[in-house]
C-alpha cells in the first residue's frame, strides 16, 4: 500500500491506494488520457516521500514536491506529463560547517553541522532518525546534497554514510521526544487576533468563511507578520491568481526581522485548482512534513493551508472513484479522522537528539464552506479538532470591515493558558482589559437589538456612551488595513496602549456623566480623533504619542466635569 509507481510509456507518477487480492488500484497524480489496458506499471518500492535538506527554502513546489522553476526550464509554462525532476538541486554546492568532532557519539536527530542556506536561515544538518553511532570521519567544505559529509560507525561496526539530504514518507509524522503544553502566543500583529482570539505557538486554528470574506488575505498577513522563523504556505486547490499574488508579493516583502525578502525563510507548495486532484490530496502532507523537518531543527514554523476544503473535495473525488461508501454530503466516512491526523502533527515539542532542542509547528487552515454555511461536514469536523476559530463574516466583509473576524462567534481556547504570558510580557492589566473589551462587545450586541426596536433615544446616557465606546473599539481597534504601511502590523505594546486609551475614555466619561457632565460634549471631545489616529502612528513614536493623548484625555474630561458639563 502507498508505494509510488510509474505508469505507462510516459512514466506517470502514481500511488497504490487500494488492494484486493492480486489487483491494485493506483491513483495517478497526472492527466491519464491515453492510458489503456496493457500499459506497464513499475513500482519504485517506496512510499510517497519528500527530500529534506538544503535547497528547500525559497523553493516553489507542486503538490508532490516537484520544483516548478526546474519544470519551467525543462518543459515550458505547462507541466508536461511524466516529467521527472529532483526536488533538491543536485548541482549546487553548500558550505558545510561541522559542529561535532571525530570520536563523538551521536544519535538520530543530533545536529552534526550547519549550512547557511539563506541570509535568514541556518540549515542544521541532522543525523537521520533511526541511525547513530561514533563519528569516524567528518568533513568541512563545499558539498552537494548527495555527497557524504560524515561517516558513522554503529555498535555492530557497520559504516553509515551521512549526506546533507534525507527522505521521509509524507503520510507519517516525524517523531519527537516530548510534546509540550502551548504556553506562549504566536504574535501576529493583527489586533483582533492577538488581543481577543490569540493562537499559541504550536497551536491549531481554522479560518472558515464564504467567498470574498478575506480568508486568503488573513493567511497572507499571518505568513508575513507571524512570530515564526520559517513559513510553509500551501496553496491547496485555490485559484491560480491568488497563488500568483503570493509568488509576486513574498519576494518583494521585507522581513521585519532581518530586512531581507520574506522568501528567504519561506517554502511554497502551489497546487492550484487546475492541477491534478490527487496531487492536491498529497500537497498538505508534503507541506506539513517539510514544516516538521524545520521544527526538528529547533525553529518555530507557521504552516498555512489554503484551503482544507479543496483538499477534502479531492478526497471525496478519489473516494468516489474507489466506489467507497459515501458519508455525509458525499465525503468519505474517514474525513474527520484524516483531518485530525493532519492537525495533530502540529505542536510544540522537544526534538529528538541529545541537545533537547525545542521547536514549534503552528498550523492554520482555511476552510471554504459552500455558500458560507459552516454546518457542512468539513467545517464541523475541523471545529472538533482546532482550538482557535476565526469566523469570517460576509456581513462585515460587505461593510468593508477587515479583517472580517466576527468577535461574537469566534473563540480561542488558549486564552486561559496565554493570559499569564500577556500579563508578564505586555502589562499586568492586559487580562482585565481583555475581559472588559469582550463584555462590552457582547453588551453592545444586546443594546443594538433594543436600538433597532425603540431607537437610541430610549437608552440612558451611560448605555449610549457604551455604544460610542464599542464603535471606537470596532472602527479604531478591530478594523485593520492590511495594505497600509503602518497599520498592517501592530506590536503587542501598541495594541495594549490603543485599547487602554479607548477603555480609559469610556471609564472616565462614564464617571463624568455621573458627576453631571454633558454626554454630547464628551463624545465630541477632539481627543477622540487623536485616539482614532493612534493606529497610524509608527512604532518609534508610540510611547510619546500615548503619553500625550492619555494626559490630554484626563485633562479634557476633568475640565468638562468642573464646568458642570457645559459644552463651552
């Protein structure tokens, strides 16, 4: 089962996916037109595997790890059937720097040397899983991925040649020593995510939403700004032009950490909707295996899968061809377990090896439910597995409120674990501020229902003030412009300061109303405009700007109270 085969005179790539006595069903990853009875099939004797080693970063692969750039040079802009390309370039020589000496005892997962793969990434060459022994020879210099850089002798006296490249079957998760509890957030710079619905490093999240609600832009933003060392982006069955946007944007985007192009720490898997369906099913396994490899090096990896719905549709199509019993809406009965197997490969772990390196793999999957109906099987199966749910709302999207994450229906189950980290690293008041914000937004929804029934005049001044403050939270805080030079990313300190100002305005004004200040004068204070502009202030100017506004706010409200609420 699952051996890779070559089919027919073109040598099409396929995989054994079902066996009945002496008959095998083969899923071919390419166009099968022209195949007929009598075509010869050759087995490679190995399951679908990826090549792991220097040369992964900056590369763009299809669903079964064939580099698109190399295929373009070989066959032009359209992928030719039966094309056979090596995943890692064999002609490039990498500068190998040993980190162990002759005589050292090493085991699977230990780092034996490093390669400066790009400006941003140091590639740690590890002993393949399941091998180990005493270092007999180790070389320094320039080598290709197939040349021996280290020779080990195991306990039985056998010689093991170690190269910079290793292979791993994609459907099997890479082993680790221990799985850790996720206790720190993956900071994304997106206010609605970091403050209200954070994701932990090593966590899993789902982004469901109808067409046009901004799933892809949310994932692009996370890929650009998330606090991760490596980004693996899987375009799984999405439109070709969306993948083109990624390919055009990432080389131009400056990495905020190094100032280099973002591609210098990114691997792209592009399997667009016009590419073979079976390769789409394989693409998310290819992507997550590459992500696990960098996790094992001790890096924090962010994996974006856009979208798992297209992957599930590929699963449904293949299941139909196999004449399996269909489950709900025609999806195979094993849909939920396959999704769980994929998401369970995320996590924060202690990697194999004697050094005890800590790595994290955070998985974020977009879900595209038909008609935006999240009661369909893929969304429901995903929600049972993930701990963060960012529900994209078409109503918000049509109102041009982006990111269109609905604050009433989204949730994060990591909140309780992460709040101590926020209190320690951002501000001790952060958890309390989060609670106040969520309560206010929920109360606003209830007040809006009353307003629709009887109008705003029926509300007390305190309730009207709450609506004004919530409007400020929605428009000045939760709304974020992905294409604005400054607003595209907000540090945690800046997020805290902006939210603190909005809540301070509400609490000071509420107190002022009780002391007889005029509601109209309070909501017309010029300082409110300064609070709204805060998100466009550059990170360097934030502390000064915050201090000035906070002082101005207190002074203005105090003056209104002392005047007994007169607007003059």
